[in-house]
C-alpha cells in the first residue's frame, strides 16, 4: 500500500536513498547492526530510558552505539524524546506510529529467524507466538503500543505484551531448570 493509498501523505524525515525502492529505503533506515535491536528492545521490554536499554540489552550494546541509534531513530521519526520533569538527565523514548507499524515486519523477521537460524527457545518464543497469532494479534499489540507510547496509558496486564512476557519467562525458567511459573 502506497502513501497515496493510505491517505496519510506522511513521509519520515529521512535523506533520499540510493533509489526510490521501498525495500532499499527501509534497508537504508533499519539495516544497520543495531537499529532493529533497539526498536525490538523498546517494543518488547517496556524499557524506554537510555540506562535501561543499555543495561538490559541481551546483545550488550555499547553506550556510544546506543546513543547514536537513539539519535538516528529519533531524527528519522521512529522515536520521540520526552524529558522527565523529575530529573534533568532522564529521557523517555517513545515509539511513533511509524515505528508501531513495524510490528508485522518484526513478527515476520522473528518467524523467519526462528525457522532458519540457530536461535534459542527462550529468545524465539515471542516470535513463535506472534507468528501463530498472526495479523489479529499484531493489531491488538499495535493498539496496546499506541495506547502506551502515543497516549500515555499503561500496558494492559492481560494484553499481548503481557502474554509474550509470561511465555518468555516460562521458557527461560524451564531452560534454567527451575521450572518457573
């Protein structure tokens, strides 16, 4: 669906790419080593602050790389920065509608990776559940993210993110041998 078909006319503020091909342009924006990982962490962890994203990254992103990617994603219109009035140095990063609409792409990437790459069960379970849930689950998840990131409401305790988080915790506990809840 093109911009004219969606009726939005909104275009992200990114430089012109090597071509006008949508696959090329998307790859130029998101195809570096860390941008999708940062978006993944914000989408699935609920972490929105620099320190949380830095210390809770499974891949161990370096602070200078994280700062650069947060800046890039903000400048591109995928994240917004919100200063915390209680602390001068704390910034809350929130997804924009454009970033929220990456959920189906992330679901497909996760399903493909779980199918074709040597992944671990605990890090694959969310991709598996999103693939099984398909578009209806993706729409519910995007609605939850819109509420949280665009409108400031809390993520629901019985929502998609909560379901994915519980499944991840169960698989992690089982792989640790603790049985978990």
